[in-house]
């Protein structure tokens, strides 16, 4: 039985790289569960989306957030800190996607309560496969908290 639109999963992608957005879309194209991908390109817009600010008044609460670290206007760690310190948002699973393998970056993200840290593969096929694996685990296998709003 198909999911009703209200039951579709919402994924918020916070990414400024057009090519990475395309790879992520491709990786989610064969998703096991129906979903809507919402894309914002900087940290300020991410927080506006999550808090249903002016341009995002009708934004749904995401079931999963994919967050790049190197973002304009407000970097990924700043977004992560805000999300995980906000009682209305902290339950949203946040997967950090970064090209950085630096132990300091990885440690900082986990200290800020990232649910997972994934190093973006350089190979396009591996990148797409990694996104499929993230989708399979976080949206199909892992139990998710009930939506608080919308």
C-alpha cells in the first residue's frame, strides 16, 4: 500500500555543492521508502527551515538531516550545535557528511551530538552507494522518534 503524502519521509539536505547535491539525489533515487528531499545551501537557511522561518513557514520537520560541514554563512558545526541544543529539534537525527577525515572534525561533531559522521567518498559510485546505505539504515532499519510538529 503506498504511503500517504503525510507519511512520506522528509530529508533535509544542507549542502552548498551542486555536484554533491546531485550525487545525493542519485543515491536516494532508489530509496526503499518514499521521501521528499528538501535542499538548503547554507547554515542560516537550514536553521530557518528547521524553525519554519519566513521563507520556510510551511517546512515539515525532517525525519533526517544530512549536513555538510563546510557551509557558507554558518558552518555545519554551528548548525549542529544549534540543532542539538534546541529542545524542539534535538531529536532529529543529524548525519554529518564531510570530505574531512581530520580526527578533530570528527571528534567535534560527535561532541556536538551528531548521530553519525560519514566521510564523503571521492569516487562517484562509492558516494552514491554511501548515500544509499545511509538511507537504508536511518530511514528503513533504525527506529525514528515521532514527529513533534507537522
